[in-house]
C-alpha cells in the first residue's frame, strides 16, 4: 500500500491505493457474514418448526386425554348397567380380572371389579366392591373408580357417590 498525492510527491492530498489482496479479503469477509446470517436465519426457522411440532403433539395428547375421560365415563356406565341387569355378577366376574373390554371410537373401554375385603367377589354380597372403569385413546389413559354396596338381599347396587376418584395415566 502506497500513500502519495496526485502529483507523485507526499505533499498535500493523500491518495490511497489498495492492492488486489486487500480487496479479496473484504470480499471474503462479506461472504462469511452473509453465510453466518443465513445460518442464523436457518436455525431460527428450524427451531420454529420443531416448536410447532411439539405444540401439535401436545395438543393431540390433550385431545386424546379428553376423549379417554369420556370413554372412562362410558365404561363406568357400562359397568353399572351390567351390575343392575345381572344379579349374578359377583359369581360371573372375578376380583381384579377385566370384566369387559370394548373398542369404541378411536379408543377402548374396560372395567373390572375388586373386593378389597377378602379378594373374592362371590363369597358375600355384603362386601363392598370397587369398580375401576378405564378409557384409553392412543397413549392417554383415564380411570374412574367408585364403590358399590348392596342394601338388602337381591336389591340393585347402591353407588357410594362420594367414593368417585379420577386417575390419569397408566
């Protein structure tokens, strides 16, 4: 790089001559800056895409859970219908064994009865039975649990309403 005035001497005006190597360095710097900015914009775009996919999966999971809850209520109604119409249900079904499984819509319903007093449904009508009704849609599982007790011999079951419990998950 030489510094000289327009007459060839070093007086007064200064004229700067830049060689070809300096021009190539500036062009390379501009290329690297454009490339860096492009990479940043691409990373922002990929992050936004990944975030929207996560949000979509979450929304889908929440929708499945709502549907599973509705199916669990259907399973509870089905269990109550069975208990009210089958007087021999205590000898038909066994403690902890799934009594019924049915595909319904996008999911599945099931229910089972438990005798927590002695693990035997058939030996006594006076033992409370615990019913667990389950609704499943994809990975979403929703359970309802309630107690059933008999008042008198051969009477339809009376549901102890304050015993309803909800469970979410496996």
